[in-house]
């Protein structure tokens, strides 16, 4: 326990990096999910096919394999392209940026299906009525589609967030100094890895519990109208 107290600030620092990585990855995943869901719902046949290939490919490949592929393969591809075109010199991708892009890319596929399924739950009569009274596409999305879309998608988004939060631990393999990285390093230094692994477990449990409370509050806000109508 003395070693755990000694390394407490490193664990807190790692927790902050883990949260930053998770929240930024979530934001990117939600953006990708909305775009790809829109492509699957209202895109041209070619766009729908490309969005389908993306979601199928990502969900078929293990997360760790995808992370290593994007981190090392993406960096190699960028540098080869730069050398061939002369547009830029050697590029070294930051571990945090690589982690955010990779997690966003992976979970964007899952968010796509969450939004696509949620859109199918919106009563079509409401959309038709909004268009009948002259709402523009932007007004329709902001006032009718998006609030209900989030309400129906939130349970699935919550599950994806919980999995995403745990997936951040994989980014330590590419050198990002997150909670797992600091915890494992401290365990090796003190020759007491079990204590630090338990500490990591407890911190993730706390983050998950807090996330659950926050998600319930957000879900209550977005589903208030449905509960009143019921």
C-alpha cells in the first residue's frame, strides 16, 4: 500500500489521460456515426455500399489488431506518400492523437448502427407532418429528428461508451502513458504488480459507475417527452 500511495499522482495523471482519450474518441465516434448513418439512410447506392463496407470491416477485425494497423500502418503510409510526392517530410503520429483517431474510427462503426436503428424508431408521421408545415431540412433535423434520435440511441450509445472506456487500455501498447501504462510500470518498479492491477480495476469501476449515473441523467432528459406522452 505504501507503493500505491507513493505513485498516487502518476495514477491520477494516467486516469486523466484515459478520460481525455475516451471522451475525445467518443466525440469522434459520434461524429462518424452520424455521418455514416445518414449515408446508410439517405445516401446514394454507392455511398450506402461504402458505409456498409466500413461498418462490416471494422466490426470484423479485433480492436487491438485495428489499433496496431492504423498506428503503424497509417504512419508508414503517410510517410511513403510524403516521400513520393514531396509534399511533407517525415511525420511521427502522436500517441494520443493516434489513440483518439483509432478509437473514433473503430467505435464510429458501432455508433453508425446505433443511430441507424434509432432513426427507424422515429414515427414517420412526425417527419411527414413537419415537412407538410414547411420545415426546412435543418429545422427538421434540429427540432424533430435529432432529439428523438438521441433518445432512442442513448441506451446503445451508453453500452458503446462503456466498452470504449475499457478499450482505451489497449492504447498503452503504442506508448500512450495512460492509467494502465502508469499502473503496470509502477507495479514493475515496486515488484508489487497485483496491488496496482487492483487499483486500476477499482479506478475503472469508479469511472464506469460515474458514467452510468451521467448516462441515466442524459437519457432521462432526452426521453422526458416520450414518458409524458406515454
